[in-house]
């Protein structure tokens, strides 16, 4: 069931100072909408700057899809306040538009209404837009407008020095990478706890389900809402999103070299299905290439090992050069009950869980075992609040009640919480644990249950618009707390200057630029 972590926890309790300096960052996505709830068709606001080069506020898949990015920081309060300042500034500078507070979009009846993110005329900017053109043609634009929250996390150097005896991150990069892969394997085995507790997409607008076969499984309400009664996070399901080619990749998380090899192979292997789309047709690019993955970031995963790349470096080459620098958790839905999409409780829980994942034994996983682990994720995603739901143990060799496994996990997490709280009179990590542990016996307290209740009462559209209105008014009257108007003006001007320079400094045509990149990848 739960691996025996007692020795590691006893060790941690003796080395309670080594967790000081955890580094964190947040990326939050949200759609810009009009007062009636329809998708904005206006460009990225020039008052904010240039999306290609702005460090804090940019776009994701669509021109209307804002993405807020906090710098890396060790202080949770600082990070959340920074994120809130970004939302405050954006709320003022998007006119009468609002930010959609749910992961699942609504009022997107026609994919033609979705304008791909535009990044200017530089080769880099065109590359980013054509990559999104490829995503649209491969998987459909509708599912790409689903929003999430990504949480970036890294353990302090002191942890690895005490745990593994490394002198520094450079000399110890191989050992540290192995340690992060231990974390990732445990995340795959037990990370279903995240959608159970924090899944917030148990339903969607009926217009979003394009596949009539999949639609049959849903209960449709008179207010235009479709739902599954015990679902937690349809955002993480395969509703509308399938990539059978990716399922065949067999990428595992045991060693850095084999992980990178799998990614690189996918970016070099032609897909028969994607080849049918064509690459450049009648002078217009439909995708960057016809490989299984256009680029490495197309690989879908609920967690990723990351390192900040240098200029011109691919994500996998960055990993090979310096090892894993941090982990990107990608399984968080937008929290509709927070104006900024995430809460302090969620952050503190994920801290606890990731530390536990780094400490717990994690045997290597074959691609078959990885698929077994995903069965539990799918159970929780589709029917996580179902009474008596059981979780598979040991690749389905046994089953245990989800509530029992959850309580066992939280016994360990409480010990981690006490280590993190050793200088905190408020015992904030322990308090989070005790509150969340109740949800295994009271699933009505989970985020998905609360969201479904509100949507059932009002309908997805009414609920989303009401919250968007509320948060818009709230954020607009709040003064900036960390940043200043001058900081934003400076970043706006710098981002515009940087984009102009990129456009002026291109020496290759886009065709030459793309060929050079593809040749480098071969």
C-alpha cells in the first residue's frame, strides 16, 4: 500500500533545517472573456507589453489565454502576493474583459472563434505560433483552451548534501537527478491524491463535448451543464484529447539518459497520422513537422523534470548538461474559489507531498507499470468521490479503499509537516494536513464537490461569469502590494523593445530558420 518511509522520516526529523530554502514558482492560465462570457477576440493588451518577451504576463495557446508567471522564490507569502499583483494589474488593463475562473472553458461553440497566440514577425515568434497551429490541427483547438495551474518546486541544496553527500549541485547533478526521478515515480504512484483533493473540473458546458460517444456518459442538466456525478478533474481526462502516438512512446522516469532518449526519439520519429496533415500546404504552415512530437514540450505529462535552458538549447539538452533543476507539477486545476486560481493550503500540501515523494522508496517503473499507475489516476479523475472507491495496489494485484490509503499517506505527511513547522508557532503545515485529511471521509468537502454543487445550482456559465465579475471588481480596487505601476511600465517597455530587436536581428528567412532547427534535431 504505502511504502515504509519510517527510516527516512526519522532521518528528516533529525535534520530539520535542511528544508529551509525550498524554491517555488507558479504559472497560472486563464481565458479573457467578455461580460457575456464569450471568448475575447482582441489582441494581447499592448498596455501590458509584448507576450513574446514579457517575464510575468504572457499568453499560452490562444491570444485570449493569459498566463501569469511568478519569479522563483523561497517565501510562499511573497509568491502569492506577487501573483495577486499580476492579476490586479491585468484586471485594470484588459478593459471591460474579465478572467474566466474555471479550468474548463464555456461559450466556445466554434473553434474558429479561437485565435492562436500571436508573437510578432520574428522567427522565434512565428515558430511559437506555428507550433500552436500544429497543436490545433493535431488535437483540436477546443481542448487547448483548458486552463490549469503549474507549480514549480525544487528542494534546497542542503537537502541533497545531507541526504546524498553531494558537495554542490554541479558535482552532484547525477545523484540529484536520480533523486528527482524517485520523486517523479512516487508522484505517478500516489499523485492521484492531487485531483482527489483539488480537482475542480467535475463538469463542463455541454457545447464543449464534441464526441457524441463520450457525451453519452454524461448527465445533462437543464442549465447547459454536463457532469459525471463523482468526477474530480475532467481536465486531466481524455475528454476531447487523445494522442495515441504519445501513448506508444514508452517514456519512463528511471534515468535521465533514457528519459531524454525517449523524448528525442519522439521528436525525430514521423507519425503517419500527422504526416497526412502536411507540413506546409499552399504556402501556409500547418505544423512545425510531422513527427510524433513537434517539440519536446508537446509531451503530455502530469509532472515534468525541468532545467532552465540556455539560449538555443532544447529542454532535454539542458537536462543532459546540468541535470534536473526543478520539478513542474501540472495536475492542478484552476481553483474557482480563489481570485488567483490557487491557495496557500494547496501550495503547502504539495510541498509536503513532494518532500514525501523524494523520501519514499520508489522501485524503477517499466512503461507497463507506468500505465498501471495511470489506472488509479483515471479512477480518481472520473469517479474519485464514489463511495467505497478502491485504488489498485501493485499493478492491480490488490485493491484498497481510497480513504484508507489516503489516511495512511497523511500519517506520514503529518510528520513532514511538523519538520517544516519547527519554527512556526502557527503550525500552518500541520493545520493544512488536518483539514485535508477530513476529505477522505467527507468527500463533499473536496474542491470538485464544492464546484459541482455551485455549478448545479447556477449553471457553468452563470457561476463562471458571477465569479469573474466578483474577482474583477475585487482585484481592481486592491492596491499593488509588492510591485509598483513603474515596475509594470518598465517591463512593458522592455518587452516591446526586446521583441522589436528580435524582429530586426533575424538574418534567416523563416523557412531557413526552421530547417536549421530541424537539421539540428536530426
